[in-house]
C-alpha cells in the first residue's frame, strides 16, 4: 500500500510551486530582512502543515470537516470581539506568547471548500444538476461566512469567497435556468448594493478604479513601467527601495517583481500561474466521478485563478484595490500556510484515493 501511495503522489505539483516560493523569499529578503526571517519561519510551518495534511486520512474522518468549519465560524465571530486592527482593518487574531497573528478569513476559504466537498459527497447532484431547494441548502454554508467577513470589514475577501463557493457549485452542476436567473439577479443587485449597502471608502475604491488612480496604484504603475523589458538592478529599483511603493512585500509584490525582472519576468510568471491553474483543472475533470475530491480541486483552481488575476489586475489599475495576496509570492503567514495546507490536502486526495477505494471495496465484500 505504501508503494501505491508513493506511486500516486504527484511530484510535479510541488515542483510547479517551488519556483514561486523561491522568488518570494528572494524578493522579501531584498525588501526587508526582518520580514525575510519571518518568511523563513512561515515557510517551515507551511511545509509542516503540508505534510500533516498529506498524511492525515481525511476520507476516514469526514466528520471532522463540519467541526472545523464551525470552529472557523467561531474564530470569525471572535475577530469582532478580540481581533486586532492592522492598517485600519480588524481582521486578525493574535496568538498569545508566539507573537504571530492569524487571519481566520483566509482559512475560511479552505474550510468552506472542504465543507462543500463533504456536503456534495453526501448528496451528489443528479444528471441535470442541483435544483433550487438543494442549492439554497448548500448556499447557507457560503453566505454565513460571506456576511461575517464582509462585516470586518473585508468586502474584497468576502466577495472572493462568494465567487469561490458558487463557482465550485456551478462546476459540480447547477440547473441552467438557475444559473441564468442568478446572473440576471446579480446584474440588477449591483447598482442597488452600490447605492444603499457599500460604505463610503468602498465606493471611493470603485471610483478610483473607474476614474483617477489612488496613490498606491500610481506608484505601482510607475514601478512596473520602470522595469522595462528585462528589469533593473536591486539598487535601481527605487520605487520599492525608497518606500514609494506601499506594502511592496505583500499586496503589491507583483509591482516590485516587475520592477526587478521586467516584462520577460512577467511572461514567465504568468506562464507559471497558467500552468498551475491548467494542471489543477485537468484533475477536476479527471475526478468528475469522485464527488468529494472533485469539488475541492475545483475550488482550489478558482482560488488560484481569482487571486492571481485580481492581485495583478489591481497593481496595474484593472481591478479595485483589495487585500488579496498573490499566491505563494506575497509575504504573509496566514495565506502561505493556508495554501500549503490546501495543497497537502490535494496530494492526500490523489495519493490515498486508491487506498480508500480498496478499503471501501473490502468492507463491501465483508458485508456481502
């Protein structure tokens, strides 16, 4: 059985991820050595999380998924009471004694995807897809965390979680009439939300996106333009080194990457993300009959695609500025550890799938 697990372990997936991690460490080290030291610690913790998730027999302990989901909801409620504010936003919980902070909304994406996989596995769709009643039941597990995260306030993360959740359900299967109705409702609801629901600073971000760019985006565009075709030396990367470019190690690390490596570097970076999304999508198609693994692969595919597009888009003024990290590149402990946890789960679903099928068939034979 051990040989089967090693045989089915996907070694290509970590190889796709390692260049992103290496580039991240390289850039963060140039920007801030103190952050680089923290990044090393996060990387070690991330790999530990990866191997724990990989070795944990998740298919045998599916009952844990609802427990973790509701625990994460409790942590989101705790942010409102015990959370700490960073840059004016109250989204983090501080871990006593360790000095680290965690952002429960980041882990909620993983737990929501697992919860959807659990629910879909327990009640898979028929050949026409989920009907309205079934969809509404599943939607509750998306809408509740959406509302809690939007209240922090972190509307950008909440909307992305919303897209990931319903995007996963669409890939799994929803009746066509419901999808069309949902799109029409969204088009009608957007102007209503802008007028009566969004706060002033959120409206300002949208107006900056549609009209005059904010200071952050202007400095980001200057940094990207400074990179030219092949990039500039570290000492000549003045936008980041002279602190004109805000949060260069996290939200705007793509701008610093472009300043250092130029258009050629950007082409290779985009190819890397395209390869990762394509590879994950191929597994989503291969696992179409596995109603536990398929929704999880679909959700992770959407996460990587949406995160990379939104982060790159906001740095060049093609998307509103939201706190979305560039996967495996942006400095940030919670996001990196969460991504490593997710990919550990994906490797587990691939490597242990045949052991699960073998044990399931053995139990069926004993029962007969």
